[in-house]
C-alpha cells in the first residue's frame, strides 16, 4: 500500500538541476567507449580469421571439424564480450563489430558462424556455471559427432579456454 509520503513531487523546473550536468563530456566518453568496443570486436575477429582460415594441412580442413571450430570460437567471442565488457550496450557493439568484420573480410557469413542450434547447446553448457570448460568441451565433441570422445572433448575445452583468453586480453588491452 502506498502512502502520500512515499510520493515525491518534482519542482516547477526539474530539468534545471540537470543543466549543470556535463553532457558534452559524457557524450565524448561514450563515443570513445563505442570506438573501443568496435576495436575490441575487430581485434578478436582478426584472431578468429587467422585461426579458422583454411590451411594447406589436410587434417585441419576436415569440413565438419572446421565448421564446429568456427562455431565454438564465435560462441566464445560472444560470451567473452558479455563477460569482460561490463556495459551491455558496449558488449553488443563489440559483438556486432566482430561479426561485421568477419563478414566483410572473409567468405564466411555471420549467419553461418552464429548457428542458433549450436549456440543453444553451448549456452546450456555455459549457464550451468560449474565446470564450464569441461561442459563446453563435451558439447563440442557432441556437435562434431564424437560424443564422449575424450580427444574431441579436450580439443573443445582447449579451444574455448584459449579463445576466451584472447577475448579477455583484447578487452583489457583496449579498455
């Protein structure tokens, strides 16, 4: 139940108290942070492309493994931005910059590296909060059609841990 004393009435000109607020400084800081978020997304995307570009090694070019590797690294970048960039809007900007850079600088479309089915499985593993790395590795093995295979589980876990550190280092370097 509300009482009259719970209600505050604004003065005649409530916006006057905000006039002294330094809006220009806030806008400049905001613009600077937006650019930093874009730079983080681009830097992580460059590392992503360096790691997922087809090489001369026939073993590396296993199509299914390469697709799943791309999906895992893309997922890791997404949750890495969400984890290490505190502002949700800036995290979203970094994610958009990441996907835009990949789309503009490779043959890979952003839709192919953000498969909602795979992301759903990874998010289920990620949100369990206990032993996330192991669960991500298990999910990677399952998506590679090697469910229960310890080699694929370890590969998925290693890829996740490595790329999460790439995102963390990029964020701490730029912000």
